[in-house]
C-alpha cells in the first residue's frame, strides 16, 4: 500500500523555500581534488582498490556526476520564475501541470528518490511559462532532500515569486533507501501534498484540483 503524507503549511510563510537547504557559499566548499580524494576513501572503505583499472577514473567521474545531479544548489527558483505574462485574455482559472518527472537524492542515505510532481496554481493577473514550473521542480529535486521538504519548497517558491491566489503541489515518489536497503520494499510509493492560499482555505478548490488530476490520468 502506498504511504501517504499530507503536508499542510499553517501559512504561506511555512512553505518558504529559504528556510530549507540554504546552499553553502562556494568559498566554503571543498575543492574538486578534495572531493575526488573522498571518493577514493569510500572505494577503499567498501573493500575495493581505487588503483585498479576499472576504478582509476571513478573519482573524477563521480565528482562530475555530483556537480550535475546536485546543480540545484547553484540555481535560484525565483530567477527561473522571473518572467511572467499578463496577456492572458482574462484567464484566472486553475493551471495544472501534471506528471513532472524528477530524480532526487535522500538526504539521509544519499540514494535516489524517483517520482513525479503535480503542480497547480490559480493565477492572479499573470501566468508563468509551463516549462518554468517544471524547472522549479528540478531545482529543488537536484539537492539532498526529504520529500516533505521538497513538496513545501516547490509550493513556497511559486507562491512567493508568482503571488497567485493559491498553489497546490502533490509529489509521489519511490525512495531507494526503502527499496534497496533496510526493509527493501520495492514498488512502495510515498505521496506528499502542500496547499497554499485558496487551495488551503477552500475545500472546493482543493477538491477541484484533485478531480482534475484524476480525470487527466483517466484520459
């Protein structure tokens, strides 16, 4: 059975992405050489030889992969949402972007979290390009995460930057820390949700979001 966690911020401020995962300044980060040395240490710790042919270039590859997989620390979600459009012909109804695939990493074991995000918002005079919403999901996914925090961060960034009448975010994902280790329950997924503004205050708006999401899936 799927595990379900509902995360309802008490106020929009509770979903403020700035309260989680503030990136370290570049001056405080180890060098590329230090990162590669750390990988060599881990290779020895698991019982292998970093000097054997198949592993000689592994520290360099891992460091390069980490820069790509965790690039979210160097990206600003507010900047991604910076360009908006006001010429929407009076449209002020629900915008829903569903099935935004993402890969993240658990901050407890540093193993993958693989899932999809569904994001909706109620415009208040302006909209944002649909790809920008997906970009925000990626920015937060490409950091060490808990699913609960990531869900709130996505909603908080959109609410704070775009100032819509409300934001709804549902994230569903499989955690490899649960599938690959520990109890090893493959296929178990976790659902988290955050609602702000009208979606939090008006049960009908929340229900409409859920209905649209279900109907879109049936199609």
